[in-house]
C-alpha cells in the first residue's frame, strides 16, 4: 500500500483553493469578525457607488441652469482680467452676480460650482467690489484644478495688487511661478517683481526682474523688466 502511495504523482495544491480553504477555516473559527469584515467591505463599496450616483444626479440637475448662466457671460473667457471696452459694454455685472449667486445657492455641491465662483468673481471685479471678488477667486481656486486653478489664483493676485495688498499678492504669485507647468509664468514673475517694489523690498524686486535676463529672456515683459531694474538702481544711487 505504501509503495502504491509513493508512486502517486502528487501535485502542488492550487493557490486559490488554498486561499479559500484558509478563509473558510478562519471564518469557522472566527465567524463574527469574518462576517463583519465582509459586511464592511460591501458597505464601503455600496457607499462609494451611492456617492458617485448622488454626485452624478446633482450634476445632471445643475447642467441646465449652468448652461443658462454661461450664456450670459460674454465669451465665458477669463484669459485676461483687464477687459477691453467691447467686453465691458457686453458685461452686465449685476445680472451675472445675481444669477451666479442663485446658481450657487441651488447647486453649490455640483462640479460646476467652482466655475460659477469664477464667473461671480469677475462680475465683482467689473462692479468694483474687490473684497467680494477676492473671496470668490479664492473659492474658485479651491475647487478648480490645472490651468483653471492657475487662472483663479491669478485673478486673486491681481485683485490683491489693486487693493495694495502687495504682501498677499506676492504670496499668490510666488506659488504660481513655482508651478512646474505654467504658460503664464513670465506674467506672474513680472507681477511678483511689482509686488516686491510695492512692499519696499528692493533687493527682492531686483532679483525678480533680473530673471527676465535669463529665465524669461523671450518674454514680452523682458524689456519692461530691464527698465524696472534700471529705475530701481537709479533710485538707489540718488
């Protein structure tokens, strides 16, 4: 009998079968903890899918109102915060302020809310309500990502400069020039230099403008930076 057994071709146990047997054994020994862990896993999955469904339903409800709001924003473009005369005429700030606030009250949890904050911020700039504009740019920046977030922060920095809050603006522009990918880094570097000048930080201003001789030599601000450096040096020698 023993010789017959020794002649058997014994195979290595299947890993999946072994795992099932192990789990079953543990389940038998520790029924309650095992069952609870399984329930917890399914509960997490259920909650995750429930959240995604809830978020999706919120966005579906918000989509129509957001499209209506966007139609009232001339071009829905925020490439520049210094609006031309044609854009100024097209903007009805008070209407956009009212409609953006209404949208945020109804759909503040939607994925479109950060863009609505951006619309509201620019409308406040047009209405010369800079404190409120700064708040909305900050709110937009928290919810946006990538270039849109950069744009919101840029707006915040410009508003702070307009309010002579050069320290606050400098902090914003420093965070922007530190980004690995920022197509407008030269603009933000220029504004950073102006902020340092406004703060009376002459050495930091010189260092900021000096980068236009090396890092940003191809920028349209390079020539302006050269004049700023000359002006600072001349003022220091007087």
